[in-house]
C-alpha cells in the first residue's frame, strides 16, 4: 500500500465480497511463497486466491468488475499497463478474513501475517477456553488484529484494544474488526502500553522476535537475539495487569547450547509477581534459515514458545 487506505469502507466491502465468494487462503512462510510463485505456471494469477493470497500479477478480466472497482476505491490496486496487482493480501482463519500486506513484505510499515499468526491464534483459543471473562483486554503490537479480534469475538462484553505503533496496521485492523463483526474492538496507537490508560484483565501479544539487519519494525525483536521486545512486553504487562489478570505471550526464542536466556531472565520476575505461570515450547524449530544470518552464529535453533502468567491478587 502506498497510502494507508483511500477508503476503508471500500476495503470492507471488498472483504465482504470475498467472503460471499467463498474465498479461503492460508498464508505460508515467505520461503514457501517464493518457491510456489516461482513455478512457471504461477507467473500470473488465474483466480481470486492467486490475486489476493499469492500476490501474483493479474489481468483485469481475472477479477469481477465490482471487486476491481472496490480495489480502486480502497487504493489497494497497483496498475502498470495491463498488469495489475493487489497491494494487500487476504488470509483466513476459520470464518474470519484478515487483510494484511502483499508479498513480499519489504516496507518499514508492512503488516505481517503468516504461520506464526496461526500458531498464536490456536494457542489463544485454547487459553481462552478456561479463562475468566476479562472486562478489558489489550493486544500489544496487534498488527492486522487477529489476536484482538479473536478475544473480542470470544468475549463480546470485553472492551478489547488493538494497539500498535504502525498506522497502516491500525487501519487494516479497523477494517478486519468490522469484517469480523467485533464492534468491541478499539484500534489505538500505542508504544507498548505507554499511550493507554488504566489496568487490563488480559494482555496478549505476538511480537517480532527476529534479529533483522534492517531493523524493520514488523520483524526486529531487538537485543537478546531478538527477545528484547518480548521482555519489554512481559515487564509492561506485569506493571499494568489488574490483580488476577493474565498475560498470554507467543514469541520465538533463540536457544544457545540448550539454554533459553529469555526464560532465565523472566523467571524471577514471574515468580515475584505472579500467582501462577506456565511456559512451553509449541514448536522446537522454526525459521531454521535464519541461523545463517548475522547474530545467530551460536544459536542452535529458534523455538516458538507460549507464556501464560496470572498476576498475584
């Protein structure tokens, strides 16, 4: 997207049209995406999944005229002669459709969505099944809003905040919340929780955790081999959670010689502030290709982890 959004109502209508057409798409890793799109037969999109899922160029006749008009109104259509391209992707989780950035995501304010999002939402759904209904919840670094939207749908009486420092993400999260029918989602600009007031019964997050040489906001997790931002989120949550409130954090951790430095660092903080907490590896080995990059010379694997912590009452 070259602009945030020309017309959010048009993007909402486009999403509704895709849902009515039975559109479904599961977003894969960038490496898989490149391999699949690199096949000769996939040079051009032939259907809606090719246009809005695989981010392939397409001819005008590939998309129904009404959808094409909505793309132009929304400002999500790149036109170069007779080769057109959508500047957003649409992914689905269950019955929900989420707009996010088109592939490849190189922009500083790109809105990322991928396999981590699916793991995050799955873990979140499992956790919500035995969670006391929160009155107020916040998703830190909400991106396109899947975490906040899932919470708002599960707990319709909960005031749910989708917080991010990325205005493009907030614009898409607002449309995605309307698409999901979750009117209890508030989209707010905030650096962690610094720009929000009050306490929260539930804090959730799926932050960036990769050491990115360009320090792109949607990828770079900061110091401690990418765990720095996750550590900041733990500290912010423990400070702002109401008594009995819960933190749910999905992140990726670099493991060195069998040691999890992030867990070693947060353990004393959790034991001091929480009545209970649990920490588990959801996937022992993700983004293996990252180990060839600078900063990972001593890392043996990156693990997807899930932290659940309840603040002492």
